[in-house]
C-alpha cells in the first residue's frame, strides 16, 4: 500500500511538472521580441504541404516552440546558475572574474599572426599617407589580469602592439597599454560591459596628450559626473546573471562651451551626449549617440585645427575629451562606410592639413579594421 | 525529434501518453503505432516509408517462414529476409563509403550518392532480422497481426538509439501488457535520470571535447589531451546510456520491459568484461546471430580467435561507415584475443585495480580512434597524449581542469554503481531517518533533475544578439 502511495506521489510530481509546463506554455502568449536576448523570437511558421516535405517546416516549428517556451528567460537563468554552482568561470564566451567583473574572452587561437600582419599592413598605408597617430587600446582581459579566473587563456595584445610599434614607429603610437596598466586598480573598465569607462578613456587621453606633446586639459578624476547608476552592458546580456547595475560617468567640462554635432550629414544636436539613451538598455549609446558612420563636431575652440578620427565604439566616450583641442572633429566608423576612405578624407582636409587619429581596441582592430 | 527537446517533452510526450492511457486495451497499439510513425516522420518524412517497407517485408517473410516451416524453401526465405535487410542497411549507410573505397583503390571517380542516413536504420534492421531468424529457428512464434508487428518495428522509445530489442523479448507484451502505477512511476524516474545524464553530463562534457578536439593536436599538452579524451569517454557514455535509460523508462510506461543496455562499463577489469557491460543489446545480438552461428568457442582456439576478429570488425563498421570505426573494432578484437590467449589469466592474478586501469587505457585509446575520423588525426592525438608534443602540463590544461573538475567528479561518481548502492543501503536501512531520506530522495531527485535538464535544453537555444557589439 505504501509502495503504491509512493508511486502516486512520484507520478503526480513528474507528470505534474510536464503537464503544468505544457499547459502554461499553451496559455502564455507568444512574444515578438526578447529583451534579454535582444532579438526577435521565432514566430509560428505557416503550414503547407511544400513546407512540410520541402523539409524546413518541422525545423522552423521546433525553433518556434523552443523560442516561445514558457518562462524562457527564467530557464536560461537557472542553467547559468547551475554552471556557476558547478564552478564554471566562463559562460557564453565571458569570464566571470573576481570582484563582480565580467571579462570578454578572446582565445589566443582566434588571433593569428597572419591576421595581425594583414591589419598592420593596412594600418601602415594609412599612417604613411596621413601621418596618423595610432591608439590601440588593450581590452580588459589584458589589463585586469588579477580579476581573471586562474589560468584563463587570453590573447596577449602586447604581441600585436609591439609589432605595430616596430612597423609604424614608436612616435606614431600612443602607449595606452602602459598607462592603463598603471591604473589597473581603478575603475577603468565596466564590470558588465566590454567598453572602457570614461575614467579609462581619460587615462587614454593623458597618454594621447603625452604622445602629441601637448598639455592635457585638467579634467581630473573629480571632474566626473554620474548620469546613471544602472547600466548593464553587453557582457551582462551574454551571461544573464542577476547583477547590480553600475554607473556611467562623463566629464561635464567637455561640454562647457556650445557645439554643433552632425550625425551622418543629416541630424544635428547641440551636444555630443544623448541623454535619451539612458532610459534604454543600450546606455553606452549616451556617448556620441551610439554608432554612426560619420559624425562632425563643430566646437567653439577657434584654433583652426582639424582632427579626423577613424574609430570603433571605444572612441565614443573618448572623442569628447579632445574637443578643447580642435575647432572641428570628424569621426568615422568604417563599419558603416562603403566609399573610398582616402578620397573621402581628402574632401574634408583643409589647406593646412589635419590631424588623423586611429582609435580601436586591439580586438576590434584585428576583427573589424578594414577600408577601401 | 530528439527526447531532449522542448518539442518532445512538452508536445509529443504529454499528448502521446494522454491518448495512450485514455484508450483501452487493443486501441493502445493503434495509438503507439501511429504515434511512432508521427515521431519518426517528424524528422524523416520520406524515410518513414523505408521503415514501413522494412516492416512489411519482414512481416511477410515471417508468414512465409511459417507456411514453409521444415521445408527447404524456409532457408531460402530466411536468406531473402537477411539479404533484403542487409541490402537496405548497406545501401543507405555504406554506399558512399564503398564507392569512395573503390575510387581510392582503382583510381576511378564514381559519383557519390550523398544520401542522408535514415535515423535509426542500424537499430531497426537489426531488430527485424532478429525476428525472422528467431522465427526460422523456432525460437519465436510468427506474428500474424500486422499492427502488432508494426508496433515492434516502429516503437518510438528505442527506435533511434536502441536498445536493440529482440523480438522474442517483447513478443508476449506486444498483444498483452499491463501498465500500472508502479511501472509508470519507475519508468518516469528512469526517464528523468536518463534525461539528466544526456543534458547535464553528456552535453557539458561534449563542450569540453569540442574545445579540445578543435585544438591543434600537434600543440596541445599531454594533460589537455587526456582531459579531452576523458571528456569524450564520459560524453559518449552518458549520451548513449542516458538515451537507453529514457527508452527503457518510456518502455516501462508503455508496459514493456526492454533489456538493459549498459551496466557500469567503466568499472570493468578487462576488455572482455567491458563488452559485457557496454551496449549490451548490440553485443548480445552479435553473439547470438553471428558469433555462435560461426562456432563461437566450440571449434578450437584458432577458430574462436577468428570469430572474435569477424564479430568485432562487424561491430566496428556497424558504428559508422568509416575506416576509423573498422580500426576501432580491430583494436578491441586485438585486446580480446590477447585476453583469450594469456592476458585474461594474467589479469585475474593481478589486483583488480590493475585490470581496471588497463581496461580504461584500452578503451580511451579506442575512443581516440572512434572520435577522430582520419587515421592521421587519431595518431596525432595519441602522440599528444603520450607527451610527444613536448608539453606535459600547461596553462590551458590547468584552466580546463579547474573549469570542469566538478563535472568530472560528478561524472566519475555517476559511472560507478556507488549512487545506486547508496540508495539501496538507505532503502534497506533500519533507521527511520535512512528510509525517510530514501523516500524523499527517490521522488525529489528525479523531479529536480528534470527541472534542471529543462533549463539546460532551453538554454541550448540561448542566442543573445548584441547590437552594440562594437
């Protein structure tokens, strides 16, 4: 008798789980979009005989059922926490570092010498033609080594940096690496995002001024102002663990004089910061209104100097720091630009020439730096 | 459709079992047959016809065997059945392998067929062959009911990955079986445990193996290579035995009693023992329908060794159309022959732990051959394991070892009878505490494993798109 009762409990428990979830799944409405995954979820495929025998109906249907499964986000979180319990320190290509730091994983095998050479060749042409300064920023895994899990593999960016120095000359390089290394104990990278913070960018700026041989503006650490305290960045999206938001800061001194910012030759704004993004998930877009192919900043510093920046998103929080040094700053994101780069630059180059700055983080440089 | 999917767990499973339990007696076979066809057709809308063809062919051959029993024609009928089954299997599984071999040997360039392999074909052709052979031998009664026979061939729990159920093992249950609360409860628990083996252990170990096998074997350290092959050994064991558990569990829920397929193979103290514990239903199929008919061990040592060689070459090639599988079979044949000759005796004198280490070594080397499609790749990997890359231990190995240590320990424990023994000891313990713990655990552990497995299944499709990637 006891055995039967036991069996009944077991059966009700397990079948209960399956049935409840099935029913819950039928009741729950389909979602169009997943906030956590930031993508459109699969919707119900249309049924037809061709689709069935053509082969992709069943596959699509299965994706649909899985994408729309009840409490999808919660299940994903449970799995992530199981991994944490099992002592895993890497989830979805993100290291779970010390002190609540998430660090993007860059495996050494993904970055070959051939790739380095190819990119440096390209860079060399640009530097020679434009006498450009090059600023390759190391990623968090190279600088915050004490936050990394023990023995965690990472691509050593000094290998790239020393090659770059060798090829284009030390005087064309801004040594951000050493500068950031010296300040590794400070909040120079976000905990939940792959970018550097405004403070990190400030140290980058100091290194830049030193390389340019000009006095740096005294923004200072104390000049930072917090605009939000609940930023959860891309790395957080990848691991999807419960985490506290972190602050985004900026230097109000950079906007002490009026300016005109033109995005993609069309929309203008009177600031290089866009507060509206602070209410969305993508809060880093506060800097330079996220990524645009081409941005022009007209400043009130009438010194006749012009700067042309070729950059990735690391530059978004960095470029504003340069405002006091230039009358005009052009910012170009090569990913959104299909034309011939040099021809384009020539159009914007004034008679007396302009400064050119190439600013990427080392990984984006290897992965994305390319121009026609 | 795989068992470890949202689609199976929350669409097929509840709907099928609901109908199955609602419909009375004889109708259950109709539900089971149609359900199985749907299950198979979901992924293989065309090949379901092939399976039905097999069903009808073997049904007919069974009937003919009955009619011509004892007469000369019976042998011809049996031969026809075996030939058709083997032809179907060879055509769909080995055609391209044969063509490639011929091309390499003769320098010709015959075109490849590029047929996708019908899922489960290796399993169901072996099942149907067991039927006609047993009917011919008089060890099974002929099945006159086409539906019942169809149920045997197409039954979805073991259709895709076994166990290979011999006809006579389920003969009686095909038309009469009882399902009660106890068997449903036992079946469900077995199903949950199998699911957890597959999703929580096999898949995770698979990640590590993918990582290691993706590295350049000429550069990895010996420790990394060993971690990798251990991960693979656990992956393949938990994947396969997890699937068998799920099949056996659902079989119980249907009222069947399928044969066991695994019995803690990694604690074997000899390779002979390993093959009595690993994929038991395949081993016993080959023993019964190939090894013993060839004379087994009754025709002298030399003949026995030859029989072992033949059986394990077939076992190897059964696992896949590739030279590495043949080599894998030969590797085991070699170990088995040596054990028959002298090694077995030697091992029995030595402490058991020596035998266990020896067996694990043979099996792991076997897995390298099994996993590496090219022989050169296999050789490189083995060299890395032997430390020929010049690196014994490096950062990578330390990191991976640290990341997967807990999973390795769990996998190790789960490969031994220890958890089962612990449960048994608690159940039999006289203390109220022990029994209470057992009662509690036997219900909650499978349910908890199921929940975590569901999380694993859903997470596998986690695919965050990072627009602000740059």
